[in-house]
């Protein structure tokens, strides 16, 4: 066996250490628990269950996300300066804090979530030379109220994209929008959100039809249109349960009173037991001003509920109109009222659409599918990084080894004696060119790369 053959393994085989990765997830802090937080939780817990070592770096304040991560044995590192509001000083501090934390953790992969953490995380990943991924959970440079662009945020996102890292969009709608504005600067792929499957729980014994909406009380969500629609349906027997917290909660309570709906609406604050709440529901609603790909809808589908939702963002990638729910235009209280009335008045329609929801969830949005794709893209990035590192080492090995000799017309690092060219390389003579003296073969860089293989063990 020749000198190089003894250091070559099958290119298709992955290094053993790639079977277990150390993964750091980074997310900006938030007082509310939303889809991005649920995604990070499910991703970390799911990958950890597959044998990977997962860490989460999150900004303050600590809340439901930190409680659920710690309860699941996921290590949480609080980055005190990583907060949502933009602030030049604190943003620089957060970058330094994340850099220090990741130097201690030494992850194989960095995955960032939401715009602030995405910018900071990609810069740090570039400094540490670690493969990085960014999931925006809604592109920050788009003004969701009118669809216009926020130029300063777009500039920042383009800078971050040039720094490096791949973008993972949570739906095709987000990928298409990102490609339109960022496609020149970064690679973008789609991995749909998913949630862990559970045995179906049904506890719907109430006389009234229960409508449930799980959403933060802030400008993104459109509780006012929902209240307007329901104020026209007081002749029907229903009640509304609202789970969530946020700065606009007092305003929503006042608005419910103005419409005379206080006796029919339950404000339940933040709900840690989403499956339990949905098991007692008959209809799920998500009325909103903008979305990427809401996890709450997937949780409702998992619970076999018909869904009434605003047709915006990637919602129509989960809800098929008249199949597992109804899609209504933004801020259209009349269409919303008609859709809710149809479901309230027909238990058969609720059952049919609920069954379709469960079927579509199992086919498309079980978290095992999301984890499979995420694990694959992480492993691919790590394999490519390993290959580049080992190829560079191979060049250095060839340049310094005794089997390489010089020639007047060919750089030293590209030459090997013919007698010492491995047999497997000799089978591809078109890749070898002779030097003027005829005493050695010149090996081009691609050939050396091909010869060494993606998983060469040089140590």
C-alpha cells in the first residue's frame, strides 16, 4: 500500500464523529412565547433525543421557553444583552457575550433564529469559522402592515447574508420573499415547521361550541376583527378562549366589553398546556395581520381541529380551503363571520374538516420530518467543512512529503513520482498531465481533491 493509500478512506462514508453533533441554537429574548420560541424548543428537544448535544443561547427575560428547556434537560445560556430592540451599544455587547459563550461551548453547528440573533450569530460564526444557519421566522425588513420594505433593515440583512451562513425558511412563501431580495447573497432552502406527534386527545363535552385562538396580544394579531365577526353571531351558542399574553391584552379586554362579548370570552393568559386546551376545543382560529408559518395552526391540526385563519404568509401551505378549514382575507370580518357560522352550526362539517386536519398533519408536519431535514442539512454542512479542512491538510502533506519532488515547469506541491501514484488514481489517466521532462505527473488541485476524498483521515 502506498503512502497516500494508507491515508484514504471511502469518500461516501461519513466520519464517525458526524453521527453526534454539538449544536448551539441562538434566539433573541422575548417576554412572550410565540412560534419562534416553540420552534427552538421542539428543534432542541428533538435533536437531543436523537443523540446530539444541544445548547440554547437566549436573551432575557426568562419565561416559558427557559422553563421548558430546562425541564427537558437542554442547557440554556442567557445572553443578557441579546434583546429585541435595536441599540448600538447593547448589540455590540451581545455580540461579545455570544462570542465568549460559543468559545466555551465550541459547537459544530450554530443555528440562529429571528433577525437580531441572526445577525449577531452569523458574525460570530464567521469569526469562529463554524457552519451557521439562519431561520428568520418572518423577514424583519418587510413592513408587514403594507408590504413595503424597511431599507435600513434590508441593508443589515444583506450585510449579514454576505458574512455567511445559509438561510432556512419555514415555508415557501418566506423562501420566495427572501429569494427576491437576498438570493444574490445567500443560499436559501425551505424546511417547513413541524410539531411532535401526540396521541389524539378529545375532551369536547361542553354544550357550547368552543372556539380557541392561541396568540400574543400585540399588533401582529388581529383580535379586533375576530371580535367584530363574533359580535354578529351572538344568536349562536359559542364561547371563545384566548390563550396568550402581551402588551395589548388590556386593550383586547376593553374591546370585548365594548362589543358586549365579555360573558362569552375567556382570557386565559399564557397557557403551558396547549394540547390540553385544544383537546377541549371544537374550532381553532388564527386571525392575524401577518405571519410566516404559524406553529399554533399545526398544533390545532395535530388535535384534529378545523381551522379558520387569515390567508396570509405561508398559512395556505397548511390550510386547504374547504378541506381542513377556511381561509379568509385579512381584516374581513364578514367572511370570517360566515366561516365561523358554518362550523358552529354543523358538527358534521367540524368532524370532516377535523379529520382532514389530522391526516394532513401526519403527512406533512410531524416534527420527525422537520428533524430529518434539519439533521441532514446540518450534517451536510459539517461534512463540507471537514472536507475543506482535510483537503487543505492534504495539499500541505503533499508539499512536505518525501514523495513529492520539483520540476522546472510545475509547482512543487503538484508533483509526484509516477511509481508512487496510487493505483486508484492511475485508473483515471485523463486527470494526469506530463511535465516537460517526462519524469513526473502533474496533479491539478481538483485531482488532488478527488484523490484524497471527502473524508480522508490524515491524523
